[in-house]
C-alpha cells in the first residue's frame, strides 16, 4: 500500500493536480532543511512532482540535494526528479550531467530510462544517445550496449521516429542487440498506431487542439 500510495501521488502530481503539486512543493521545501521530515516512502513521488512542475530554482535545489546525500538509493530517487523537468534547457542539463563523474557508470543507462519516458525529454534523449553512442560504447562494450536501446527509444511514437531508429542501427550495427532493436522498433510502431488512432477522440474529449 505504501508503494501504491507513492505511485498514485506521483501520477496525480505529474499530471497537474494542483493540491498534490502544492503539497509536494511544501514538503520538499521543508526537506531541504531536514531530509528526515520527508517520509522515505513519499520521496520519489515528491521529487518527481517537483521536477515536473518546477523551473530553474527547483532544478538547482534538487541538484544540490543530489550532491548532498550519500546514499545511492536517495541519489537515484533525486535523479528521477531531475529527469522529470520539462523545459528543454533543463532537460539538456540533466542529459549532460548523466555523463559526468557524478553519476556512476553502472547507473548511466538506468538513469536514461526516466528521461526516455518523459514525453518532454524523449526525443532529446534519443538524439543525445545517438550523438554519444561511441561514448556509451566505451563505457559498456558491445555486449552490454543493447540495454540502452529500449531505455531511450521504446517510448518514441511516430513513423519518423521508427525510420530514424532503424536508419541509425543500419549505420551502426549491433548484432548482439538484434532482438532488442526489433522489439524497440515494434514498440515505436505500436505507440504510433495508438496515437494516430486515438488522438482525435481524445482531443475532442479534452477540448484541446490536436498536436501536428
């Protein structure tokens, strides 16, 4: 129940439920002075909500907290918050931070997951990964490199994305990850089909313009 509560609060907050966002901001503000005031079962949700609703001020506060804490589990929670920001320049900062010495090599591909899943950061994460593919290869080697692929590409959702991913791996073959690449391309096709099928009815339901 404790885990479910955190997940539900994170879902509410990251989708803009104002009372949940306000409460998360209040609790986070108190935690900056004393982390023990924030229930460990709610920290992941609070960090994500603050990130998804925050700007540069909240980003700096989360980043400072990341450097302040020692426990790796807490750093992981905080990084998920950093990965939830929506502003392009803050997304870029989080991506760049990923390849610094402040993030352990064994955690870098794990930290790509929340960025790839963030609809405001997904395309930037894929572009970042393509541009630094060689660097990731140096870190992981070809046998382990495939684990990055679904983290950065499986949430993409257009035919253009599928074509781009396919073209990239045709130019940068990775035989060890052939099955993973195929599964990722299938995920993109499913995402694209679902979007094209449901976008008009959902736009009408929520009375918002359809994104082109």
